[in-house]
C-alpha cells in the first residue's frame, strides 16, 4: 500500500539536536507517508519527543532538514506547522477546560460575523466535526464537564478541524480504557482512509501491532531502522529498542516458595472508598501482591485507601491481627504502611530539595518537628541508600528534581525504606522510566520481599505484574474479581480475566 | 391540571439545570444577583424608603468609578493575574489631569492624556509580567508604588477640578421620573457593555479566558498569548485612567485618592463570581459585585452605624463568597 | 556551600553595602555614632530602631511565603493589636503600672495571634487562596480596630509602654533588642528543629509532603499564627512609638515593605526555599533606603517612586528571563549548562 515509490508527506533528514553536550537526536532520518499509521518506538530518552517536536515546530533542530511534500520547510512555531497541516495531540491534553467544546475545537480559526465570533456558526461547525468522528457531544458544553477520554477525542477533533495532513498522537491511549481505545482506533482508521498520515506513539506493543503499518525505532537519539509492522516480530522490536539481549528481560525468576504459605500481615475487609467498593484482599508476610486491572479499575484507589491517603467509607483494615484506621498518610506511616504514588513529580519528589532531604523527609516528619535528625546522621542515611539502590548521580546534595525518572523513583523508594516499613504499596513504580531502571526496580522489589517485606505492586503492564508478584489480585470497575497465584497466570489469561464481561 | 403544572415546572427545571450544566460559571453571578436583591428588598422592608429612584440612581452615580475599575480588573483576574495598582493610578491620573488644567491645557488634550497615562502604567506592569516573568502581584505592586509616588510628584496637595466640561460629567443629570443618570454613569455602563462584548465575542476576549484556563494550551492552540496578556494589563490601566477622570469629576484630585480602592475592586470582582485562579467570570458579575458593595455602604449609612462596618461587611461577604466558591470547586474536582 | 551563599545572599548584601556606601560618601555623619547619657545616637542607630517593626513583620512574612502563601493582613493586625493594648491600658486605673502594661501587651499580642490563627484556618483548613484569605482581614481588620477604639485615636500616658519603642538598654534602643530576639527565636525554631526543611517541603510540593507524612496543615497554620503574633508585637511597637492607637495608619503599607524585604533577601514568592538571613538584610536595606531618601531631602510622600524603582530592579535581577538573556550574551565566551528542553518554547 505505502510503497516506497510514493512521495512521503513528511521527510526528515539527518535531524540533530543537542541539549548542552548531550545528543537528543543524532542524524536521524524519518519518513511518513500519506494514509499510513506509523509508530515511533524507543525507550525513554531515545529521542521520540525531540523528533516529534522538531516535526511540529515546537523545537528547533540544530541541523538537518524537514521536508513536507518534498519541499523543505522551517517551522518557527507550532502555528507554522499547523498551517502546513501538521497537528499534534499530546498525552496531557492541551485544551482549555474552562471553555466550551466548540471553542476548544475551533478557537484560533473561529467563524466570524461583524468582526466578532459567530457563536451559532461556531457550534454548528463544531457539531459537524464531531459528527465526522461519530461523536455525539454537546458543543456548547464546558469541556471540563467531560471525562478525560472524551477530552482526548475533542483534542483530536480540534486537530482535524482544519485541513490536517499529518496527525501526531503522542501516547493517546495511556489514560483510556479498552472501549475508549477501540473508539479511538475507529477514528484513527477513518482518518487513515481519508489519506491522513498518522504518527502514533504508544508504549503498548499490542496497540502498536494492532493499528500501525510501519515502525521506526530510535535508540539513544539515533535511528535503528524503519520496518513494516508485518515484517517485524515483537521480540525483535524489543531487541532493537533496547539494543541488548532481550532474553535478560524475558526470563521469569522464580517466586520464593515461602510466599505461598505466608502468614497474613495485612488484610482489607469490605473496603469502600471513592470509586472502589467491597474490596477484600490479603497480603502475606514477605509477599509481593500484584494489583492488576485497567486504568480506572480502582488500582490506585485501593492503594490509597490502604495507606490512609483517601478516607474509607466502609470496611476495615487489619494489620497483624488488629483492626486499624489509617485515617491519614501520617498515621498510616506510623503503622508501617507506606505508599509511593504513581504520579512521581506531582506527589512524590520535592524537586527543589536535595536528594538527602528527600530521603530523610518522611522519617523526619515521623519523628516530629522538634526531634531534628542531625546533619551527619542525614548524610549517613542518604549515602547508604544512594549506595544500596545505586542512585545516580551518587550525590546526596544534588537537587532531586534534576534526576532522571528512574533515579527519582529510587529516591522515593529510599524515602519509604528509610522508615523501615512493614508494608510497601508501590503504585506504578516503573512508569515512564527507562528499561534499565525498570529492571532494577523490579529486582529490588523481589529482594525486599525475600527479606520479609510485604509489597503491594501496581503496574499497568501485566507482564511486569506477573513477573514481580507472587499472587495477583484482579480489579474491574472498582471491585475485586479474583486473586490467583502468579504462576498460574499468563499475560493472555490475565488479559482474558480482565476483559471478561461481568456476569450477573 | 396539577399534572400539567408539574410537567411545566419540571420542564422549566430541566431547562434551568441544563443551562447551569452548560454554563456552570454563571452560577456565582446569579448568586451575587440574589444577594443584591435580598439586600435591597431587606433594606426596603427595614427602612421603608430605601428603594427610591433617587437612591438607586445614586448607587450607580457613586460607584461609577469603581465599576470602571472592576471591569479592568476582571480582564486581569480572568488571565489569572491581579492588578494592585488601580487605586494609585486613579489618583495619579486624577491629579495629573487637574494639574494640567490648572496650567491651562485644553480639556481635549487633558482627558486623553489621563487615560493614556493609565494605559502606560498598565503597559509597564504587563511588560514586567509577560516579558520578565514577574509575578503579577509584585509587578502591579511596583505599579502601585510608582503611580502613588508620581501622584505626589505632580502635586503634594489636592487640586480642585473646576473645568466645566469635566464637572459636567458628574453634575449633569438626565432625569426621567425620579430616576436620573449622569454622564459618568453612562460611561460606566458603556464600559461594561463594551467589555462584555469584547470578552464574549472577540478572539482577544476568548484568549483572555484561554490564558486563565491554561496558558500552555492557549499557546499551543496558536492563540496570541503574549499580546493578549499584555493587553489585559493595558485594559486595566486604561480603565484606571478613565476611572481617574470620573473620580476627579466627582470629588476632585488629591494624591491620596483611592488608597485601598484596589481591595474594594478585587472584592467586588470576586463577589461578582470571578474566580481568582482565572478563566471563569464575567464583567456583568463584576458590575453586580460593585452594586452589592454600594448597597452595603448605603445600608450602613442608613443604619447610621460606624462607616468602618462597611469594610467589615465587605470582608465578611468576600469571605462567604470565597468559601462557597471553594466548596464548589472542591466538589467538582472530586467528581472527576 | 560557597555556591549557595553566592546565589542567595550576594546580591542582597551588595545592595545594602552600596546603599551604605552612597550614604557615607554623601554625608560623613552617616557612620558616626555619638553617645548621650550612655545612649548611642546616630543614623545607624536610627535605622536599627526604626527597622524593628518591619523586621518582625518580615520574619513572619518569610515563613508564610515559604509555605507558598502570603499575608496581606499584617498591617491590619498591627492596627488591631495596638488598639487592643491601648484600649486596655487606657481603661485601666493604673496605666503607668508595669503589670498593666504587660497585660496590655500580652492581650494585644494574643488577639493578633488569634487573627493569625484565623488566617491559617482559612488557608490550611478551608484551602482558600492565601491572597484572598488574608485580604478578608486586610479589609475588615482596620474596621475592627476602629470599633475597638470606638472610632477615635486612643492616646495614653504610660512610661513603661513608651519604653517599648523609645527606651534604651545598654545604650541601644529596646526595640532593636525585640527585633533581634525575634530573629533569634525564629532562626532557632526553623533551623535548629526540622521545621525549616519541612516548611520548605510543604512550600515546594504540598501534595508530596502530605503523602510523606508531613503535617502540612499544621505547618501552614503555624506559619500564619507566627506571622500574626509577630505583626501583633510590631503593632505594639508602632503604638508605643506614637503613644496612640491609630487604626487608619498603623502599619499602613507595611505588608508591601515586608514582602519587598523578603524578596530582596532572595526568597522566591513562589514558596519553598527561604532565607531568614536574606530577610534581615532585606529589612535593613529597605530601612536604609528610606533614611537615604529622607536625607536627600525628597518629600516622604514621594518615597513610593523609589520603592517602585527598587522593586523593579530587584525583580529584574531575579528574572530568569533576563538572566538567560544575559547568559545568551555570555554564551560565546564560555559553555553553558544544558538548557531545560521544556523551556525551549520560541517566544
């Protein structure tokens, strides 16, 4: 279909971009053909975002050329790229929640009458565009009244409102559930049939293989290669992305036998909080319990309810045989229940404090304001955790905000571990960190469990959940549907369980 | 019969709830309107002679300058900023105009100079905010100091304004029945109408809202964020300049005029339903906020109570509104 | 350590030194200190005494700003505390008694502390934006003070009360000792306990701090209480200086001076990291500037123009945009650290 004899709608040659002394992009070539869905793959830091920004005019390339329809272009701003029909929809929805859906679709190109905005025509045109996507949304409603998935589709509606030739979708599916992804894919196929070139970025291999025609792989700012999806095996793709032996990842280490017979340490009985209700689960001593389910299934809510961050509306928590009410994070920590948020930057790291201050923060808070931990003791603590978790760069006085995602995650872990907690609840600890750090975190979790720590492990990646956990509790729509031994499950069977429709 | 009635009622209710579902931002404006009505009716019941045409007319007359200030402030607050300089700018342009008139400058020059003087202070604040990333609070604080100091540079004592065409603005009364309106009142209303149209029907106006909603998004949408934010402060400064003309017309020029007016203005805007975090609110609401403020002052003087009660009441009302706003915001974020 | 010192305090100290230098060059008497009846006198001593009020208020403001807040009500609180203290002393049969004065001072400070607690309640418990929460009291506070004094300016005749602002101990103004005591207490509280770093954590990232088990509510609340109490003592000093409770003018615009002092001292208004030493320098800078302006013979009314210029210079010096502009100029000379990619939006 997309034979090489066609003219690419976008062609990038020898794109190079440096931040300081580091190459974010190093002589990368890239092409995108009309009517194809093209996936850009790579680890974090491979240069995907930089390349996208270069194409959409959000960033200046140091050298190299971008050609649209064979003609060289120089986009100074995203607006220039939009003029040329290149539009992007990002993961964090870049819309205006306080304005109407219609304005969000058309603002900047709004119909006018007598020098002002023609609201009637604005709503009518917005309705048309939404209808083209098969969406039935009131254009006059305020955007914030809609769930995230709808907002994402509105963002796409905005992107196609003008004459769009290239649509960049950067992690569009990360906050969508299965139905919503299906809906999005329907829209993507429709656009593809219209001849729109779609650049699709996703961490989910399944989705890439389902929707994409072609894959370009980047690694460390360099081009690895361009492949037809049909001709590239998944294992090869992973191999190319990582540039190391994929076997290392695929082997599944055994789970300690003792976990099966572990004495229960933490029990939740009929827990309800926010969107989750009637949650019952058991966490054994020295066990890793995985929580699996789709986004919105209530994974995070369960974690937060267990650790006192959200208040319970019903049910009870039993720790070591006694009923407890965590009530707030502070009290929960006092009881040995600790939580690491999925949202590292917003809810975890204190960016402008040093690594040392970040590590001792929770411990200090627990000791109280008056019993300050002495500076030398702080340094000792920080140094030992930096070494134990191999945090890089290994400087305790570095501001935590400048560390990479993986190292920030380790700092957070260190903060919790410094409390010598009884239970560690890790919500998406490996999200958005590169594969190397991911493997380290996984290994660490297992080591902790082997040393007797009880861990609740949450991840969107089912494979990872299975690899790390001894048992897996499945959630759907805010309820527990089953708990299985991880050994008894495969990714496919787990998926089947999660995707299974409710039987009432 | 009852069935039909209840159908009609429920029909209206769905309409109303549909309206508010679509336009939840209007709820606080109606709340302010409700409070205004309750206060007026309550005062009428209590005093018997509160809602006279003369008194209601004077409400607009006395607060014309505040209304103009509130309109400008609404632009700035909608972008998520704040302008503390308006009270000083009002004093500065007033005393500047009065001095120029004394020196013999023609009024056709003086009034534009006063208004442009306000715009320039606004521009300065806008430049600091937009180009140097200075927090609006601090930038406008510099504007406050500057304008207040400049007012004293122009004159250390008050200057009476006797120029007939400026006095005319305040003293002329177009009457109909017992009602009347002064040119200053007309100016205030025109400013409100013009601002409402600009905010509702121009790209500039919508961009103001967009910046308050999410500056990053507005920029990515290709909206002229830089120019618009700059202009918001210029609008506020210009309004303050115009308010200086109106204020000078009514009470003359004194370098200490309008001390604390910025607080009254902010209070009126917030009472009128504009969120201080930006992105939500209406100039009509600010107008109602000013009227609420004026009515409180009226009631206090009717009661013969200490005038200090006016500020206390406005403070309490501001608090009530902010707490209610806070509750609404908290509920809507929890729902999501 | 050297780097931190360089970043945070170099500019404030330089500004202060420049001011002192200008003063010294323009009048030789500036640095001159004379003794009279065992009391030191001179411009420097005046600055020490006159800065006491601002010092108290600015210390509280620093802590509040560190929590991402701001306290606009300090001036109004000063008016209230002065009004409470003086009304009590005036109505007492023995206004000259030390015990009466002590009770008056404690009462005034307590009321101020309660008002600070009220601000803290609005911000920490109800979650209202600090500017607005404290604006409420800024609006209403002076009205309350006027009600307390029944609308008049209460004056008293009480030597012990006068001593607060005008007395001397060991040759130095008593008010100076008050401000130094406040500095010492606040520094000990913030830096000898963990309060400082926990306050910074809350100011930088409130959510993360809560999840880490920090009592952010208590810390924020405490900051406003401290600010209120310190403003209360400042109000006592003010009323002691003029021996009257002037609800309209007590602490007028002091919130602006205090914020300016904090910013001058290198603490960001965005919250988080704060520098008490910087604030102390900022206070002295502002006070010296005011003295300078008066000395030059500028009418005090025009002082705001100078303040405006200072504010603008300070914010421009602190402006990241301006700094990066300068850095761009220097770039050809030496290599720069890596830019943050997310800031690379073309203006």
